[in-house]
C-alpha cells in the first residue's frame, strides 16, 4: 500500500467512528465516492440505512429518528447540503436535534485553485447558519468525527464533518 | 369534501395508543385528542417534511403505530418521500393526506393541478402496498377502523374542506399549546426515551 493510500480516509475508519458514536440509522443520498462505505454499512446489521431522494428530507427524517430514540447520522454531498437549507433550519436547528452530517466536500482542492462553486460556497453556507464544522482529509483526522458527535449532543444542534478528500475518501 | 374536525372526531374513535404527528390537523386535533402526550404538534418547521419526520419516528419506534396528518401542499413539495417510505416498508406507518386542493394558510391559492391529482394512485405507483381515497365522511367512517388494524405503510387521501386564512402570519394567534421543545420532551418521556 502506498503512503498516499495509507493516509486516505478509509471506509472502515468512517464506519468504526459511526459505531463508536452509537449510530443506529444512516440517512443518506450517495455521492460520488461512497460506494465502498455503502457496502460496509449495508453488511452491518446494527445500522438501518434510509435512502432519501432529495437531501432536505434527510434532516426531517433524522429529526424523527432522534425523537423516537434512535441516533441518526446524515451522509450527503455539499451540493445537497445547500439544497437543504430550510429543512436543516426548521427540522434540526429549530427542534434542537443533535445530529452529525458527513458532507462530501465536492470541489475541495486544499490549497489549490478552486474551480467548483460547490466548494466555493460550502463553508460560507455553514457559517451563514452558524453550524460548527470539522474538516476531515485523512485517516488521522478521523477522531474529529467523535468530536462532532460529542459537540452535537452537547449543543443539541447539527454539526458538520466536511470530508475534504471526496475524490479519494471512503474509497479503496 | 369532508370537514376536518368531523373527520378527526371519527379518527379519534380508532386512534388507540398510536403516536400522532398532527401536522396541519393540529388546529382541531388538540381539542379532540384524549392522549396529548402521544401527540406531537410541531407547527410548520419547514414545509414538505412532516411525512419524512414521521417515517423516522416510525423506524425508531417499530412496535408503535405512527400516524401523520400530512397535506397535499407538503407532499407536492417532496413527492419522492413516497418512494422513500415505500422502500422502508414500515408496517406501523399510516399516512393521512389532507387534501384541500389549496394553500389554505396563504389565502387559498390552488396547489398545482389541484383537482386532478390522484395521490392514492401515486402512492401505489411508488410502492405503498395499500392506498385509499375518500371524499365523504360516511365511507371514511366505515373504513378507517379496518385500515388502522391492517399493516402499513398505507396512504389515506381525504378531500378536506379548505379553512382559508388571510390574516398575516404575524397577526395570527399562536396555535401550539406546548412549545415544540416541550412536545418533543413529553413524547420522548412517554416513550421511555432517555438519551
């Protein structure tokens, strides 16, 4: 395995963080690189996968899961996050729902030149809603996922994990 | 078309111990319900989300019936939720769709294609095992008990008389008896949810 591969955020690491966080339901819409994670989650009997046809529905569904005693996580891409603004506001912030959203950071180039407006507006969007977020680029960043779980629980608000290795993260 | 209040009085007779997400029916339901701690009135957190919220609740509480009073305006905003619900196949999920053919809270403007929509047909096409449509109280009254005794997910589309409001939202009297936060806390306590 190359150093680059060793450093990437593996789907096994993400799943381990989810289980450590006590996640019961994954509310999600696939993005471009989540297939390996999907296969792992599907094979895990402790997780219920809830597919949404549009990301806004993920926030209302996650709120219902939480009210019913489950522990949801939302797994979407930044494009869908921006589509979900009103739902995130009303169904999670407005109802004090602690939930972590893992957001594929499409277009993120670290220190490179950004050519994708999806990336341009992602952090601005989160800042507009005063949503705390953590950037995860490599496997060594994975403990930030646990930090996000703790913060969501403590603040009763949504907290975002930006997966800044979208074109390699969750992949093999 | 059926008066919402009359429909809810009939429903109440068959409600049992089901959790009720009262949605846009809350204006009448909170005066009719006899189990307020199993009711959840959330106002309008963001339009189009009540059904998916109730789905989440049903998935987290699979041994309890969950009933949602949705509206056709909400459903038109997120028709894909029908596929989402059908895929999960929650046997404890009962989707009451109150169809007044308009946006009553904004003055009564018609929803798109208001009179020609067949929501029961759409639900079946999305994979709901059963779906029904009612346009008079008598047939609803005869059937609602049986429907609630069968497994879900099921959609019950009901033509409802519009109760149109024109006063600005800021001038309307508050409808929720409890805050949303208190309603959630009360329901979670009722369900024994502690975390």
